[in-house]
C-alpha cells in the first residue's frame, strides 16, 4: 500500500488550489473560516460557480457530465476546497440522489434531473427520517398509494436539513405492508411546490432552523417519478446511505478546523498550557489516523482491490472528531464562548460586549455538532453494523 501522492496527483492538487483561490468569493471564505452564518445565496452561489466549471458533481463519471476523476483526485479536490474556506457542497443533490438516479434511474429520469443538479440550479432535500423512523428507517409510515399514473402521498418527514430551501425532495415512502418492513418501501422524487406539501422549520438550540418538518397531505406525484421498482426502495436507500456516511467523516473540514482550534487557543492565551496542548495533540493524532484510513480506502480503489466497506466506521470516527474540536474551542474560550446572540453576531458587534468576536459563534457550533453522532444512522447502530461485518 502506497499512501504517497504521485507527481501527477501533486500537479493536480496545485491546479485545483490555483482555481479555487481564483474563484472562491472572499466573503464566503471569510464566513467559513470564522464559522459565520451561511445564507442560501452563499451556498448556492458557490454551487453555481462549481457547476459552471463542471465540478459540482465532482464525483460523477464522464458519461453523466462529471469530470471522471479518480478517487484520489476527488479527495484532493475536497481537501483544497476545505482548506481554502469553501462551503461544504450540500450533498443531497450532487452526492446522494444523483448517485441513485445514475445507478437505478431510467435514461429519461437521468436526462430530466441530472442537469439541474450538476449546474447547482435545483436545490434537493432528503425525506428519510420520520417521528418514528430515524435510525430505524424500515419503520417509515409515509404512505404512497398508486392511483393510475400517479401516487397519492400522505405522511410526515422530520429533521429535513435545509428543507426550507428545497425545490425537490427524494423520499422513502411505504407502498406495501406485506412481508418484512424493508420490502414495502419505494423511492420517490417529489416536487416540493406540489399542492399539499407544507414545510415547517424547527428552531434549534443554536437559534437556527437548519432542520424542518415536511408534511404531505394528498400530494399527487407522477408515477414516472418512481426510481427503480416499486417496493425496492430499501436497496436504493442503502446505496445512498453509504455515500452519506462517508461524506459525514469529512476529514478535510476537520483539518481546517484543527487550525482554527489552534488560532483560538493562541488568541485566548491557553495554547502554551501543557494540558491543553495535550488535548490538541490527541485531536491531531485522531485526525491524522482518520486521514490515513481514508487514504487506505483510496489506495485500495486505485489498485483495483476490493476494500472493506467501512462507511460506518468513517462516520463514527468523523462525527466524534467534529464534536471534539468544537468542545476544545469552547474550552479555549471559557465563559466568553457561552453566549449566543445571533442578531449581535450578524451585526458584527457581539465581540465588543461578551469577549472577542472569534468566540461569538462557538456556542452555536457546539450545539449544532451534537447531531453528528445521530444523523446518517446513529453511532450506536453503526457500531453494530461494523461488529457484524468484522465478527460475522
């Protein structure tokens, strides 16, 4: 196993770095480096810049309009974007549903939906979780009844990330109650502008409404929006979740945030504290170990060898690291990191009253990161999956 990058890969990295430096808006980069609120316009502006270059779907094969990069090239692209302060690509369209449409959709569905995803013009949401079906997705109850050439959808989805911006949503819906719960689920694409779709934002502890409830009341969905076969949606859902869990690991963002931890610790005068430096060192070791794990997977892919499916393991370690680095930021800031007055942060003057401005967003980030060990399948569930794979 060779974890060193080739000269060609290093050249590719330099080309990506130069392009990102030239095209990433400075105001967006500033917000990302300082954990300030990103608006829909901020995120979609970056999406469209990438889309114009043909890189929003940077993991796509050439046959679907992607660059056809290798796994290593994709990793290098994501790393350079993260270190430069680019927003994370909102994954629901380019990473998640696109992979399902490419793998299981009809040619007509591919031609209809993929261009809008690749350009960044269409915002997608994910309709998986329900009040009684989170990590146990087999328990979904949102019902889709076939009536001629359409489905009638009734039910509720919850924790729908950025659903208030959604234009389309891909949903797991129940189309049968026969047999095992998994066998009666279908994968349906729904226009969120359809009559009967209601989005209700949920205000979280950080003051944001990042997640939402989505209600379906007799929503009519053309049958042509069914992906694959009816009652086979569980297969497509598992395909998508492997992409989501790998994406949650986000080792590149962790490397960027490690540098932020150090900046905050130095600004607050705790960087020279031996015990605090020990905690930073432990975090850095964990990030390097996660990166090595990612590179091992990439090396196996590059050599054509089948690697162990470790999406769950990447998700566990990545989410724990994300929680750890915001905890260290909070510890460095001490009591000045506690207040969260979003209006003051937006106005740029909270730092004048409750400590340095770089501490103002920390409480919101800390609250927000509590979710990472839950979404995409809770870490407890992922440990069971990993144990089954290893122990049989």
